[in-house]
C-alpha cells in the first residue's frame, strides 16, 4: 500500500496534473451550482478537452469536476431553495431555513466542510478496501435492490414533518409519477399522452427545478416570501470558524460517511438516496429531532457528508469491475476507455501509476474545493439580499434555461412548469415536497427490480416472497425497513403529543 501511495503522489507532483485538478474543481463548482447543469453533463462536456492532455491530467480534471459539482449543488439549494443537482435535495431541507434566518454563511460552511470530509473518507475507502467492497456489491440481485428501494421509501415517514399522512400522500404521488414512461421489462408505454418526451419517464432534474423554483418565484411575486434579515454575528464570522462545529459531530460524520460509501458501491442508487438515508439516520439519532426541517446543522452535515461519500463509493465497482454506479461514472467509464484503460486488475497492476495517481487526485480535489467553494459561496450568499422583484425573474430565467439545456426540448420546460404548479399546490396545503422527490427517485428503481425479480421466477409470487425471507441481505434489509417504520411511527406519535400539549 505504501508503494501505491508513493506512486500516486509521484504522479501528482506533475504541475500539469495539479492545474488540471484546479480547473476541474473550479468548473465543477460553477456547473453544480447552476440548476440544470448536472455532474453528468459537466463530465461529458469536458471529456473532449482531455483528448490532447496527458492521461493522468485528463482523469484528474474529470474527477475534480465530479466531486466539486456534487458538492456545489448545495449552494443554490441553501441560497435559493433550488437544488443545483439531485444530490442536494436533502440539504435544502435544513440549509434553506438556515439561510432564511440570516445564517447562509454558516450553512454553506457546514455543507462545504461536511462534503470535503465525506469525500476524503470515500477516497480512503477506495484506496484501501475497493476489491472486497466491489465483491460485496455483486451479491446484490434484483430482490436486494427492490428491498433497498423499499428501505429508502420508509424514510418518507421521517421526512413528513408535522403530518405523516400528508408526507405519505406526497410519497405515493411521487411513486405514481415514476410509473410514467416505458415499462422496464415489457417496454409498454404508460401515461405518456403520446409525447415521445415522456417515453423515458419524467426527467429527474427537470422535476427538481420545477418543484422547488416555481413555488419560490410565486411566493416572491405575491410578497409571501419572508424577508431575510442578515445575522450580524454570523456575518462577521469567518467561514473557517465553523470547522470545529463540524468536527464536533464525529458520530454524525462517521455514520454519514459509511452510509454514503455503502450506497455508492451499489450500482444505480445514487447520491440523492444516500443523502436522504443519512439525513433520516441523523434525525433518528439526534437529541433534538424536532429541529430537523427548521434549520438543523446536523441535517446539513449529514446529507452533505453522505452525498459526497457516495462519489468515492461509485468509483469502487467502476475501477475494479467496470460497473458504473451512476450516470456520471458511466461517462467516466467512457473517458477511461478513450484513454486506453480497461477497468479491472490491469488498472491496479499494469496501469497502477495512472490509477493511484487518479485516486490521489480525488483526495486533493476534496481538499481543494473547500477554499474554492467558500470563495464562490461567499459572493453567492449575497444573493439573498437582492430585492425579490429582481431575484424572482432571475430564478425563473435560470429555471427555464436549466430545463431546456438538459435535452434541448421545449417540452421539458412545460413539464418543469407543470411540476412547479404541483409544487405550489403542495406548498399551499403544507404538504412536504421531499417525500414526492424520494418517491419519484426510488419508484423507478423499485418497479424495475420488482419486475426483474418476478421475471426470474416466471411470475411465481410465492417463490419471490420466499426469496425475500431466505436471502441473507434481504433479511437484513427487511429488518432495517421494519426498524425505520417503527422509529418513524414512534417519532410521529411523540410529535403529536407535543402538539396536543
């Protein structure tokens, strides 16, 4: 291991590689903070630029973009209540309320340091335990993936602050929306209204933009959006002064990092799921769960630590087995192959210098996006002081441009507006929107894996149920689901008693 570490450090001593990391981090921070410009898009756009670069530098730049854009989605989530990337959805639950209290600098600092620590943890996991973790991920079949999605759905109970019934309704509506498009096995089209745009279902990023930006714009125009009063004490503090606050939450950070890495190595799950599961775990373990959703520092740290820990986890099956864990790593796989690299044993033997150089570049990128992100975020934080008469049309323009830029389709803009009106209706009736997002994200995964599981047993439901109670990982996931539901109901009863008293 020491030889591998020295090999990676030697590659990084090349000034070209260091400049490539810096360029990737800066580009990633900008891309992730703009709604609609996802990590996948950022990596895909920059791959052609790496053709003429040394392999080490090219991969280092792509890695920097991936990590920094995953983090920087939290900037617009905290400042504008619009997640820049799907990974930041859980962050806005507490980040935006903190910003509304005039604590935007604190929220951004907590998100930045939490993301950096989670990312560093995942790189360490990638460096030391990649092969065994990748082998573990191969034990997941369709029944395990289905139960993992069900476990994620149980988080809805914890996200339903104030009214579990409303949260479950929103989650069920999200599951219903996830069925739009082609059936994962038969290809049968459902609820598409004859529009080819809906053949692949409702685009996730378009949905997020509409669900969170349109209600915010309407609230600003109608004058219902609260005026932010800058907190003088918070404003005068340096962003780095919040690092001790982050480090003081050791158990939260360790738990969130572990959750993020485990979720990351399981292909197809994603950063947003890791953030939600970690957020839910932090809420259950917190001494003050009632503060979650109202501006809890624990919630911001948990979600941001986990979603950046997912990034390193997704690279474990990619580098060892050639299995991309999410759309970003699928694009990265193409980048590796373009540079003549084949995932697997060869990467860690014949091309060990490039591989360990890439891993070390991820370590550096996780450190580097702290100063870059804080500098960028410091100016973004001033956005909340802009008069809403100016801010509202700017947010609307960003929402339209972001929705259109994903696939160059005007129909995506219409979908964004439609989902936005649904979000506004939910806001009127005080229905939480996060459960809808979680239902939409996990519904597609759950339906696809359920269909595959049933296809493997030729539609024999008893045989499928037997798999769920006989496979070791399935049993563990069933117990986790039962525990999550129990805790959610228990917490709901406690909240009801407090309200009654």
